[in-house]
């Protein structure tokens, strides 16, 4: 019970800026309008858009609220807060599934440079190790200067081994060596860092497809996850990033980082509403244990309490 409380406390603290941008504004609207009318809904929709839920998602939520208000003959604006919470919870909970690994497993971590891939890998390795899984990491982003050095620091913090080559080496060769190490050491999970950006989409696609072929050939029985790391502060650009990477490599889950640094955490709602990809983890701080499994109820509660 204490652990659950601390997890909720972390989520609530991490979402403080977003909560202020949404629920504080909703409270102001309720005090100002008292009664529900079209102008109230216009202002409420603007509030949702500002939090980066996006025009499409905000419009869907408002349309649903209007229908509910009409059918239930609700006139008191104060009722809207719980109704809004219900709509957001419904979106986040739809087809929601947690992150489960069946060893031996391979996790490909993808995303553009600067979103927090390296720290996410370190935190994820630490989380899996705390679950008594044997973890090894492959530094297959050999294009970005100092990428392997930064990853090594995080792996040392997490206490997990790292397989790396020289800068500019063939990423496929790094993954191949990491797979051999994982098999010989009987590791449960191999986490592979990948390049955030090559010269063009075709190069990136070819590189990721090559890595996939090596994994399929060398670990044919392994379960595989492809996690896209997205920086929450990028807002609606996160949607286009997810669509593009999904097209290139097929995303199985999303890690949403830096939620604690933005008032636009509504992007989590937009991602869930617009993309058929589960959010597995959220980053709500810089500490090693600040990568939290995504819990739709805890997220919604933290947004409104």
C-alpha cells in the first residue's frame, strides 16, 4: 500500500503543471459561468487544446460532454468536472494493457535525438532488474557522438552490463555481439539503443530493419517490443513522430518522458485517442526510479486531485 501511495504521489507531483493548466482553468470556468451554455463549452475546449490534447481530441471530448449534458438534462456547470474526468479516464483506459515481458525478450528503443532515450534505457534497465530480471544493454546508436559513453554511465548506475563498439561502428554488429552475450550469459532481457536520426527516413528504415533481421535470425524465439520514446514537451509534434516511427518499424508501446517539465501533459490523452498504441511508461522526474508504469486511473486522478 505504501508503494502505491508513493507512486501516486510521484505521478501527482509530476503532473502538477498540467493539472494547473487544466483543472485550475476548469474551476475558474465553473465559477464564472455557473450554468452550461455554448460559450462555456467553447472556453472549455480551448482549455483542453492549450494542454495539448489537440483540436481533434478536444472536439471529441466536448461533443461527448454536450451529448451527455443534453441527455441527462444537466444545467449546473459544477457537474462538468466529474464528467470531464470520466471522459478522459475512458480514453486513457480504452484497450489499456500493461508492459509485460516473457523472457528471453528484446526491447528496441527508438525516438528522435533529445527525447531522453538514454536516460529511459537506464531507468528501464533498473526497473526490470528490480523485478529480478537479468538485463543487458546494446549501445547500437553508434552515430551520435558520446552516445555510448552516456549510456554506459546509466548502465553503471543501474548495475547492468553494456555491449558497445567504437563510435561509427556498424549498429548491426553491436546488436549481433549483444545477442551472443545475452545468450551465453542467459540474460532475460536485451535492451537495444538505436540511432535517433540518420540522413533521411530511408536510411533510418534500412538500419532498423537490418537490426530487426539480425534479432529474428539470432533470437528467433524471443519476444520483442519496440518502444518509442517521446518528449511530452514537444506537444502535438509527438503525434507525427509516433506516426512516422510506427510506419518505419512498427511501434508496440510508448514511453512519454519529461511530463514533470510541461503544462502540456494532455498530449498523453491525444496519443491514446489518436493512435492505437499503448502508453507503457511515463517519466515524471530525473531520478532512477522516476520512470513509472502508466496507470490510466492514477494518471487521471493525479490530473484532477
